[in-house]
C-alpha cells in the first residue's frame, strides 16, 4: 500500500511530503524530483511566481546513495521567498498578522473555509487551499513514476483544449513524445492548434481574464489486473476519478471517451475483443480502440489507461470584476487580486500525471507487492507469464511461454534495478 501525506502552506517555510510503502531499491535522486517540479512550472500564461520561485528540493529521509530503503521517504520543498517576505506574516510562533484579509474571493475556498474553521482572516484558508500544494504531490508522484517506469509503465499528458480552442481528435503522444509536448508553450501535441491556443491566452491576458481547458492523461504499458470489480472502492476508474478530481480547479474527469460515448449507440461505444498474440500485457487479447479508457469493470484491461481532465477558468482575475463582500463590514466590494495565472491547464496536466501515477503505483503494489523492487518485478513477471497459460486460446499455438521469465514484452528490463531509471522523456520526436 502506497500512502502519502503533504503539509505546508503556500508562503510558509516549506512544503513537505512523506511517502510510505515504497519498496527498497528504487533509484531516486534530488535531480529526478527537481526535474518533475520544473515541469509543473511549465506553460504559457503562468504568473511571475513560476519564474522566480525555483523549487529547493531536499530528500530528508528514506533514500540512501540514490536508492530507497523501504522506509518512509520524506521530501522538503523550500520556499525561496520565505526569508525575504514571509517570516512575519506566516510565522508559526504566537502573534498576529500585520494585515487581515476579510474579502473572500469567489471561486476559491476562502469563504467556505473561513466559515467552516471559524477564521476571520482568509489567509488562514487560502495559504493551504492554494495549488502550490501540488508541488508536494508532484514530488510524491516522481517516486510513483520511478516505480512504474521499472515496471514498464509510462505516463504522458497533453493539453487537448484551451479556452474554446480544441486540438484535433486522435492526436495522442506516446511517452517518447513527452519532451516535444513539454517544449510546446501550451503543452499541446497538435502543431495546428498550438498557435491558436497561445493567441487565446494572449487575448485573455490582455483583457485581464482567465482560461480553462482540458488535458488528456495517458498511461502506457499498464498490465491487465490493476483495480477490481469486487468492491466499489477498489475500482480503478473510481480511484482515478477521485484522485484527478482532487486537483484544485478540476471540475470534470472522464475515462476514455466518457462524455461522447454517452451519446452513441451501444454498438459504437465499446472496445471489441480479439486474439492478439502481441498483446502480452493483456494475456494475448487485444483491442483496436480505447473507448473505455483501458478499464472494464474497474479493472485495467492491459495496455493504455486514458483519462481526460477539465479545469475551470481560474477564479482570480487580473481585473477586479467578481463581486464579493467584506465579511468584517458586510459591504459589497470586488475580489482583490493575488498574483495569478491566466491559465494553468498545461501545469494541471503534469499534476494529473502525478495523480494517475500515484493511483497506478498503489494498485501495482497491491497486485505485485514486495519489499524490494526485485521482488515486485519478479511478482509482476510471474503474473504476466501465467496470463498466457490461463487462457490458452489466446496463446499462439506454436510458441509456449518460456519456463524462465516472460516473453519479450517490449518493455524495459525489469530485473533488479542496476542503474537509475529514467523518468524523463526520450529525445523529441519529429512528426506531429
Ligand atoms: C497548477 C495550478 C495552478 C493554479 N493557479 C491558480 C492561479 O494562479 N489563480 C487562481 O485563481 N487559481 C489557481 N488555481 C486554482 C485554485 O487553486 C482553485 O481554483 C481554488 O483552490 C479553489 O478550488 P476549486 O476550484 O477546486 O473549488 C490553480 C490550480 C492548479 C492545479
């Protein structure tokens, strides 16, 4: 079981995350975590904080000489502005802030949080509700991605809609395209849509407005059998929906072609099963489509897992138009302006990769669990090898499963990790 807890406020001294349940022997470095955190800052339309606030990462425990020890892994992400600006306002010592925020911003946790916790200062809420918290999640996700990479599972996200500009249907990057996606100012894989998305962000910025959008998250190399049909809280689609929906400002999650499939006839909404001896991760049964997002009955069917995540336009605008009330006087006013992004959809995609990785890693450990990475990979290899034997009809008649190990899956060597697993993308692809 993989668990993680984050703590820390947006302008506090640091964010911390503790990840418990990782097997021993997983290669991880500060540079791996920093590289993923840098990806979270990507995207045209982010505010100035993303430029000046480099993440200061420390591995506080659970890692020795570049490998996990099986003990909880603790990561700290320091706030580079702490000493300069926030030591008084965010001090944990008894005292009072110099200024109190009494005008809760619509579209944020401010008002409901003040009422729920009995605060008269919105900062007591917004500091924790802020999406800065996702940096701690991304640090945890780096570990989950490293574990999945050892098992041959790779995750990529790309922006398929920004404002009202949509990418072409059916253009889906592979993991090898990830650097190319990250190189796009809006993390879009469709070269035609990209400049239109950039223009939409510029237009919204000029008006002091904000944009929402949709990111698609794709996991490749997922074996059949993650999640379960046996109980509601073990369904993989349910677990993914909860994890993805928990991202700040996400308002809708669909698996595969969820919304669109709802309007089709049943004959055109499912993924027909066929014998495909190359589909090793699904025991020799293949699909030509991924309409269900690679999950049936709450269980991964082997191959892809696809989710789409919709983010609302950000609520803090660079133009004071949203009405609110000063809770100390009861007078109407307009929402104050914190530093804000025009859009954070490209970054949200990276956070969504993280959440998918954490869910898949947890389910992989539930299925193939072990105390060391070599034990986990051995368990996974044994399961995949046995799949072909269980359903002999799907096996090629003239090739048996070798006695030792699994047939060539086309996924990376899964033996005991000798070196660092790379979780960054391959060199940029060419055509898109
Ligand atoms: C990566 C990321 C960056 C965000 N940046 C901003 C921002 O600059 N301004 C803003 O108003 N909201 C931003 N948000 C969204 C708010 O955190 C979110 O809307 C708020 O906490 C209320 O939560 P809710 O929208 O889920 O109800 C961001 C969200 C994410 C995932």
